[in-house]
C-alpha cells in the first residue's frame, strides 16, 4: 500500500496532524519584525517537511532522522532562509546534504515546525517545550493545576523570555512542570518565529531603521539569545545541536512515542496502559531493523492494537 501514489494522503494527513502543520496559517508574522516572510516561504516550509517525511518513509531510514539528519529537501527560497549556499535558485525541491554547523537536520529545526510552535511576534520556550515533550517524546506535560499568570510578550525586546519566566521557574507550584517543559523550548530559542537562525532577539521601537542584506528594515538587534539549559535528570546542553544528541541517547523512547502517534492516527484513539506491552514489542522488533520508519509502520499495522480496534 505504501508503494501506491495514494499513500501520499498518509504523508499529508499524518504529518499534518503529528507535526501540527495544519496550523501553518494560524498566525501571521509581524511585518515590522519579519519583513522577509511571504507566502512563497510559507508554502516552501510545509513542502520541505512533507518531502522529508516521504524520504524517510520511502527508504526506511531510521526514525531518528526526525530528530537529527545530515540532509533535507530544499528549494532555493528555503535554502536562502536557512543560510545554505549551493542550492539551485527557484521553487524546485532537491535533496540537499546539510553543511556542518548549520544547526538544521530533523523536523525540530524545520521552519514549518518552528512557525507553528510560535506566535507572530515572539517565541515561547513553554509552548515549544510542551510540543517537543508531546510530539517527539510522547510525554505531554500535565495541565496547570492552578491559575498561572501568562507571560506577556515583550515586543520591544527589553527583556528576554528567560527573564520573564524566572517567576514561574522559581515558584515551587510551577517548577515541577517548567523543569520539564522549558529546557526543550530553550534549546530552540536560537530560532525565531519563522524558523530563521538568530543570535539576538529582534526588537522594534523609535530608532533609525537598520539595513539588512541591502534592505531597509524597522527592527534592530535586542538581547542575546541564551539557549543553554539543563534537563530534569541533570544533563546539560549549550545549544540545539547538543540537545538533539541527548534526545538520540534514548532511541527506544523516540520509537515508543512515534508508535503511539501512529496508533492514535490509525485507530482514532490514543493508546492506553494495556497497549504498552504491545508497543514495547513493536519497539523491540524495529530495533533490529535500525529503527526504520517504514518498518515501524509495518509493525503498527500488523499489531494487535491496530487490528482489534
């Protein structure tokens, strides 16, 4: 069935649901802060993710590619956005080997995912961190048990999101959740609301507009981004590259999470506690196949959880 052209519906629908790609139009980036954003870039963002998903599925590549990979599928517009040279100009997509030090690779650092996990003005480590816990690790954080004051975005860039979150992270009631959610989100802080790399936050205000790539813009550099943090188990990371390696240290966890998402998509219901032994057996079998994603799909379809629901 996966060989049939109709299987493209699986890519579009499952990836759209799993990675929240359907929310790509939920926000419109602030034009003063992100003048480079346009519809061509938006469409290219989503297309990259779907073509990458297809590539991993078609060739039974390891599901770890969704966390980190040495390639992506890009067109000229997206390559320029990522700062990657040597990609042919135009809208045609090509499989591209990513240059060292580019910080891309895997879905976490794709512009589509970074956009749907942010609003049009600011990024939130809380929202992005919760997304990573749920979609990549299969361990969504609990909902707050008390009314928590929301962090108001500082569009003028006077303070960083880390400063704004200190109140939540130092509150014992909030800390139990933030210690899990915030680190994955901070790991992604070097990426802005449209997935561009940044070393500083952009800020707006009353000042002389800057010139970027020969283009007059209305923003300037704000505070420096701090992406380092520590996981609940004490392991530290300095940036997204180190964080990815920490995720890859437990491939079984990644496989269990993705198997759960596939079963939820296929059966219309999230797996329950009694399904976990079968999911564990699926992970054991695909481990012997290099955690191949196509192999995982085959095992899910043949599982009792799928066939009896």
